[in-house]
C-alpha cells in the first residue's frame, strides 16, 4: 500500500481515538468553563471588556490545547507499546516511518480540532456580548496551532526515550517556556559574558523560537524579523527533524 | 544504502536547523520593551515572569489595567481605613471615581501615589495598549494634577508608538492645561472623541472642559455620547445628571 495512504489511515485512526477519548471531552468542557469564566474578568475591565475577553480567551485556548497536546503526544506511542497494540499494527505490512508520520499527523489534527471547538465557543461568547472580531484573531489561532505542531513533534520524540509521561510533559513544558523567552534571552546574553553567554546562546539558538508565532501577544502588529517563507521553513524543520530523530530511535525498537 | 538513508537525512535536517535557529534568533525582534524596564508593582514580579515565559504580555497588561482601575476606583479614605484595620474607626467619606463628582467631591481627585507605577507597568508589558495609556495619562494630568508625570508617561508611550496622534494631542492638551486654558484643551482633545473606543474618562473630561469654557451645546453632545459609549454606571449616571441640569437651565433661560 502507498506510504502516505497508510500514514493517512493511521492519522485518521489516531484522530478518532483522541476524539473518542474522555480526556478530549474533559479538556473541552474545562476550556468552555474557563472561557465562560473569563467573561467575569472582562466585565471588571468595563470599557475594555472586548479586549480582555479576546486576550483571555486566546490565552486559555492556547494553554489548554498545549496541556492536551503534551498529554496526548507523551502517551500516544508509549501507550501502544505498553498495551501491546503496536504488535498488531506491525503484524501487517506497515512501515515504521508511515506509522510514526500517521501518529504525529493524527496528533496535529486532534490539536486543530480542539482549537476549532474552543474557537467556536469563544466566538459564540464574543457574539453573545456583541463584540466585533479583532483583525488578528484567526491569525492568532492559526499561529497557536503552528506552535502546537512544533511542541507536539518534540514531545513525540522525547516520549521515545523518556522514562514516563510526566517527564516528557515536564521537559516539553520547559522547552515551551524557554521558547517564549527569546527576547529576554537576548537581553540576558547582552548582559552576560564568557561561558555563561555561550551557554545562553546555545540554548537560545537550538530551542524552538515561539516568539515568532506569538501573534496572540503581538495583536495587529507584526514582529520584526523573518518573513512568511522563513516561518514556513522553520515550522517544516521543527516537524521533520524531531520526526527523523524519532524514527532513528523507533527503528531500533523490536516489535 | 537504505540503512544510511535515515541517519543521513537526520543529519542534514539537524544541520538545517542549526542554521535556521541562530538566524531566527538573531533576526527576530519583538516590539516590546526589554524585561529590565518592567518595574515591580505590588510584589507582582513572579506574576510578570510567568507572563513573559508564557508569552502572555497582553493578558498581563489587561490584568494590571483592571487592577489600576480598582486602585483608582477605591476611595483613598477606604484604603487608609483598610490599612489601619479600623484602628481609629471608619469615617464615611465621599466616594471617588475617575473624574465623576460623587457626594459633592470630585471623584478622580486624590493622591493615589502608586498610580504612575501601575500605568508604567501596564505600558512596559504592552506599550500598544493605547486606551490604557490615554486613560492613565489623562487621569494623571487632569484629575490628579500631576501633569509632569502624565507627560513622562506619554513620552514613554510614544517611544513604542511614535506615530500615535492621540498621544500627541493629549500631550498638547496637557501643555494647555498647565496654561489654564480649558477651551484650548477641549479643542485639542475633540478629535479623540471621534474614535469609538475613546476612553470614557476623556469624554467626561472634554464635556467638563467645554462646560467650563461656556460651550454648553458641545458639552451636552459629549455627555450624550457617554450614554452610548460606556457600561460604567457612574459615568452614565453623571452624564444623565449633567444633561438634566443643562436641559433645565436652557428651559429657564428660554422663559
């Protein structure tokens, strides 16, 4: 069977599993409650209610989708290994690269679905309050998804050598915070010297730069720096490199 | 040959990421003030650090704006009473609220020593929060009679929004207020009122200045615009009261 067809089947299977999983529903309900509760903060801001509602909604969407993505990515392959279902998969002519690609793509789709549902809830609340949609809203949501793509790929790779789901989630959560710390890292590098400066540079260079995709925080303003072509290449690299590293680890495993 | 395909591809991908990482880091410039310009207010350093590491500057600025309004919306007498734990007994004082006369006293007046700290903090987190900048600077200049602090705040805001004509107008209005020329101040801030999201405090101020300068028709129109532009009950009640007064006065004059 065609490589991409197999990957597609596994991706749709993973999406279905995630969608039917009770965690998905719990996260969505939790998000709905929190987004609804953000109305209260909005009311406290009186005439800035629309802005506060948009900002808190987008932030909550991102954090909840992140928590879900990390939990799902950390366990998606390891759970199949523990429950031995992976043996059933590889008893058929399924190439390991296609399996890994399908699993990762399924996670991406799950994140997209979760974001779409949360956006719908958020937009409904905005409409209910009679507020217009800010111009940057959809860009912010798409860029949140880009960030999730990067962190999900990394989490899948880490899960293959990490000892537990908790440690995978912890390591990727640290990467997430460091990735948002780019501007502050620049400041720290300027202020430091010698070995400390080199260590900071190395860390800053080789962790995903989430500042590039933080449209939620930038509002209608564009960050100075790389253009859309570079951003596309950057996302692609942060997908393909963890995927290839995961594959190297995965190929060594006997099923 | 196939044995080496994935390791070679992985090495190539890693090399590409090694080039892309530093490029992304060096070319990225977030349009925000560096972290060292965020001065701590009310022991909120940990909160600020959390906001920066999660890329939540906008939301943090929103939260601090709500806090500023709560701070400014609380009577200083109440604050003193709270801090003294009622040691000397609570004396019911006039209720204060940004620019609105309540119980015979101008609500926005007072010392509010931390006002500038709060305002600077908001703009250090998100220098593009225009309404917060306008609200804070106008309150400092016209309600709290601290035009020097207002000018310093607007100058700070102009560093990140140099083309923002609303700040420039406000700066000029502050200049004329020092020269005790209410008509000129009212004329300068008039264009700000055309903006649908103009802070209500500025509308209130414009109405007051027009009334003071004898432009009752303009003052009436601005009070009427307040009714449809804010959800703040105090401003709405005050606008209704002022409109009723003016209507009564014009009836008496016409008789």
